[in-house]
């Protein structure tokens, strides 16, 4: 498979996920999440032109910091757009997130259950 075919296949999958999110997503902030996703990819494209790395993005009122914008994009897609955690039952009072990476899941949990206490632990200093 050529690189162009791989890229077309990837973006076809992304388009399907975005359409599914718009039609069936439970997140009441559809528009803000989609705008953040597209803003991120615009910043990534521009960063290649101006040779300045993308290291942060505003998402739902929080400034998210990251080392790798492509990993951040994957987390944004998985947690907020594909809604990986949407079948989770509400926690009693506390969530312990072991391996919380940069905190995307914590942001999702806090949006879903604002009164819940959340403890996030990440071993990697990056």
C-alpha cells in the first residue's frame, strides 16, 4: 500500500469517527471538542511550515500541555471523540487514574462527574 493510500485510509477512519461523534456522541460539548480537534491539526500543519513545534492546546477551558502533538491527537480522538469511557458507571466518590498520561482522561471524568474526587498518577516525567 502506498503512503498516499495509507494516508487516505487513515483520514477516512477519522472522518467516520467524527461523523459518529456528531450523530451519536454523548458529550454535550460536541462543537468545542471538534473545534479543538481541527485547531490542533491546523496548528500541526502550520508548525511544519514555520518549524515551530506545537506544545499546547486549549480544550474545554483547560490549557493542555504535551510533548508530542500526534500522541495528543490520538488521546483526543480516543477519549473525547470515540468516547472510550462512555460506558463507565458513575463512581461512588473517588476515581484513581493510574497511568493518566497528560490528564486527558481526568478532564473527561471531571466533565462527566464534576463532584467526584480524582487522583491521577503518571510515572513518566514527560
